[in-house]
C-alpha cells in the first residue's frame, strides 16, 4: 500500500511543528536546565527521524527547518551556560511565529472611508 505524497508531506510538517513547539516550550521554562533540554531535544529529534523528510518551499517551513538545524548544531557545540544560544533560539522562534501568523492579521485601512448607504 502506497501512502500518498501529500500525506507524507503533511506528516513531516506536523512532526516539524511539534519539534518546534516542544523546543520553544523547553527554552521558555523559568528554571531552564541545559541537560534536560539536550535530553528532550534529542528524544524529539528521534521522533522526527522516523518520518521521511520532504523538501519544503514556503518561508515559514524553511525557517522551521533552519531552526531545527540550528538547535541541533547548538546541542553539539555550545557555551558553558547556554544563555547566548538560548536567547538566539528564542529570538528565531519569535520570528518564525510572526511569519506563521503574518497571514492571519490584516489591518483594515481606510475604515472610515468605506461606503455607507445610510441604513
């Protein structure tokens, strides 16, 4: 039985987003622990490896992939307290979330100049 390409793509995107949200929630913890972060991130990455990688082209999805790569890179080589890496990852995460939400916000320009027929 062959799984449809679209299903594979959607599954990959969902797992990518799950990795992203889990990583960000770990980064935002007040009592942030580097060892716990490493352990959980590696576990989340194993979940991601179970799914076939698919080429992604939208700005949001490519930034998710870049975030994943940067996170894994920081796991291998990082500073002693991980604070610089943590702030960089949180900043990137914020940018990614803005990219995702960009399409849902639309400011209603010239609101007062709309046609009003008096009813």
